[in-house]
């Protein structure tokens, strides 16, 4: 199989993201089961979360997005996306508890899975377009870029308004 490149399509990259991230998550859950009973669970969970995030970031850099080895800044940015995902899923669960106190287990699990799915898609987009973006490679298709430019310039011509400098002068 050929190595992914910065030009790989978003669907192929998303499939690799799910496979790498899902594999690391399964591995992490197994490790957590093994060590979670030998040391305090909160400590075990923190260690496993950090280690699995480092491993997943490395895999995403090399295989999901084909950019090669992840650097320290990539790991830090990826860690931030994990923290944002955690905050989002926690907020979703707190909001659910506020709206549906004592909601059933299945509904609660559905909310958590939906929030996790949305957080995962957002994390994929942040990793693809920010953390592992290849400098100089446009991520927006040229056709859409041209359409946006045409719409923007048409809007400027269709609605007359004073230029920014005249607005600042108060005239």
C-alpha cells in the first residue's frame, strides 16, 4: 500500500484517522484494565490518556495525514484537541444531566456517543487543517475558492458603500 500524502482525499484520511484512533483507543482500554486495578484509577487513566495521545499523534502524523514524524509542537497541539474534546463531551454530559436529571442509561450513553462523535470529527478537522496541514497546500478546492471570490467581488459591486478609509475619516 502506498504511503498517504498531503494530497490524500479527506475520506481516505478520515478512514485512516478512525482506524488509527480506534486501534489506539482499544489498546489504551486494555492497558487501563491491566493497570487500573494496581494503582489508583485516576492516575492510571491520566497515564494511559497521555501515552495513547502521544501514540495516536505519531500515527496520525505518519499514516493518517502522511506528514511524517510528529514534532513537539504537533504533540502539544494534538493534546490541546484532546483537552477540547474532553471539555466538549463533559459539557454535553453536564448539560444532559441538567435537562434530564436521572435520564436512562441508554439515553445517557447515546448523548455521550453523539458528543464523542462530534468531538472526533472536530478533532479530525483540526488535525488535518491545522496541526498536520502541509504549508502551501490549499485545502479548499480551487473551484470553491473562485466561487467565493466571485461572490465576494459581486457583493462589493452590487452594494455601494464608502471605503474603509472614508469611514475612518467620518465623511
